[in-house]
C-alpha cells in the first residue's frame, strides 16, 4: 500500500515537472487570450460593453500580472465614473483594493475598503466585499510575529469567514471552499475531507477549479499529519496553477519547502526557483517575501 502511494506521488510530481517545463507555452496561451480581449476593446465603441471586456481582462490578469491587473481595475473605475454607475464604481474600487492587497500595500487597501459601506452595496457584491477583508487579514496573519497579533487576526478572519458563509450560495464551490476552511479551523478534519473529496470527484479534465480544491485537500492532510497525501495534492494544485498560467500562487512554494525537509533537494530547488520567478513576474510582493525566506535555505 505504501509503495503504491509512493508510486502515485512520484507520478504526480513527474506531471508537475512536465508542466513547469511547458510554462512558456501556457503563458503564451494566456497572452493570446488577453491580446484578443484588448483588440475587442479597441474595436468597441459601446462604453458599457468596454466595461464588461475590461472585467474579463482583469480576471485574466489578476493572478498573472498584478501591475497590469491594477491598471485595468483603474481603467474600469474611470469607465464606471463616466457611466455614473455607483455600483460599478464600488466594484472597480474593490478590484483596485484586491490588487493593492496582493502587492502588500495593506494601508492603501484598507483606505479604499473603509470608504465603502456594505449597506451601500448590492447584495450580490457582499460576498466579494467580505472576501477582500478575509484575504487581507489572512495576509496580515501570515506576516504576524507575536502570538497576540496572530490571535487577533485569527478572530477577525473567523468573523469574515462566518460572514461569507451567510452571504454565499451554498450550492457554489466558493461556499464549499470557505466551509472547508471553517471545518479545518474547528478541527473537524473528517468532515472537511469528505466535503473536498466530493468536490474533487466531480471535477472534469482540465477543470479550472482543480487547483483550489486540491489545495483545500492538501491543507486537511497537512493538519492530520498525512504528509505523503499532502505532498500529492500540493503537486496536483501546483500543476493546475502552472497549466492555467497562474503566477501568484502558494502550492508550489509550500511543496518546495516540504521536499527540502524530506531531502529531495534537486526538486525543492527547481520548484522554489520557479516560484520566485513567477512571483517576481506577477509583481506579487507578499509571495516574493514568502519565497525569499525559503529560497536561501534551499540554495
């Protein structure tokens, strides 16, 4: 059984190695999609349609190149102002805040979010609003040094997780991923794993949700001390990120540190170097800081 599990993990790692070798090809496909959307914007004269197209460009950029995503979010905000559409202005301002947070500009993120009142938003925007606060406090928790700070941020994160569960459609994957985090936080690992396994079983080939679900599963296995399965699902998540040309990610760098501790130094070095190159390309400052802590040790 152990040999079978090891063989399966080795197979997944080889698939990840192959995906990393083809990174440039995946990036080319991403650039082609973005260029096609930019051409559509330039040929379009309908300002409302332009906003929709820029939203699609933003979605392409937001885990690929944060500088470009920020520029597009600001472009969206300018169009929303021209349309005199308050809700679109809020949406684009939250897009700007999201990118600033990912770039490590926490004060600027809070400055924007504090000017937006939830009561002024449409109900359909509440989930995004709570998600942004949950994300920024999660980043602050990762950078917290004292136990007092960590305890403070954890309580805030729990509050926003509960808020998200109240406003997110229970039938969506987003809801199930949030619930997985909640169950894991509460130590209900069997329930969390059953939930994530049911989501994973429904995935199709090349499903865009593979990375998030596999990472969720890896988190549960990490908490229960099942390192081989944690490694396997981190590799699946990392490969899914690479294939989608995601440049701002966490699975690969966590996997690199894990492999380093297990003595697989060659892979650990290749993975952490890849993670640093991608984080630098994406201008994901907070990811660069995380990777830079592990990179010198592995090197």
